[in-house]
C-alpha cells in the first residue's frame, strides 16, 4: 500500500475537497426505498449517486425513479445515469441513445460508464463517447467504471476513474499505480464489498493512502453466481450511519 506524494492541486472533479461517497447504483426504488431515502438525509457526504433503472434508462420514464432522482436533485445531490459499455462491445449509437433518455427523462448530471475498457487501443473509442456525452449535458460529470487501473491516458477522458471495484480481501493488499500520483484524490473512486465493520477504519486509511477521494464500502459480499460488479452495492451497508459519521459531518437526526 504505497503512500504517494502528490504535486499540484487541480480543481476538484467531484465538487468536494474531502473524502465522500459515490453510490454505484442501489436497487430500484421500489425494492430499496430505505436506501434511496437515506441518500437525501442531511449530513451525508455524497459526491454522486448512480441511477440504474433497468440495466440502463429502461424503455420509458419510470415514475418511481423520477421521484427518487428528483428528491436527490432537490437536495443538491448529483445523479448519474448508468451506461454499460460491456468492455467496449456495445455500439456507440446505442450508448448515446440511452444517455439521451437519461438526460431527457431523469435530468441526470452525468454518467457512470460501467465496465469501461482499460487498454490503450480502446481509448479513442472511449474518448469519442465521453466527448459526445460532455456535449449532450454541456459539461456533466463523467466517471469511467474500470474497476482496476487502466492505461494512464484514460485519466484525460473523464472527470473520475473507478480504479478499484472488488472484495475487501483483495483491496487490503492492493497496490496503486504510480501514475495516479500525478492527479489529485478527487479524480479516483474505490468500491469495496465485504468490508467487516471492524476494518472500516483500515479501509478508509487505504483509500486515503492510495489517493481515492470517492469511496463506497459495504459489509455485503458478492453472492455466488451474481452478475456484474455492482450487485453487492445495491443495498445499504449495515454500518451506514457509522461510516457516514466517520468520514463526514455526521448524520442529522
């Protein structure tokens, strides 16, 4: 777990200067009403929340998702639409159409580009997409959901990169790529599942040492046979109040 010394202090990509949460996508508001309600609670240090209606925006506006997204927007929370790049396998036009639906129906403030490619050869394709999305939203917040350290050039294609998404057993022994030292913590996010309550402080220290400004930790594990790396993050961690108090101003009663 090397501690990297950073040079310079570029403008925060998250709009926040301290460690905060990026919520990778709770389950549908009908299935997780408590989770969505908690996100609008005052005192929660949220950088953004991902809205994933039905593996994307769905076929038509969903009234429950409209209500949940509107409540967060009114509370000043940035809502991101979920776009699955399938490691570069999905057509450009299809992704842009989904993004337009998110923008038109839910007024999202950006996008999480999940399962984003990591190789240098795929970078032009991703840059084309992020440039298009940036124009669509006139400067919305873009997060590349690699889940691991990609080719360094991806750092110039979006506002943030998810450079770790996985289990606590892997995270506690993980290594940070040296090139990330050239960027501020606001440029990186870590998603970790299976973090025991007793190791919350250790997990937070690792995030800080590795230069991540946005995190989401949960005690929930990845179920056998589960699809996609966001599945364990679809419900509220059992220690939500505790971790909010640990890294933020505290939970308002």
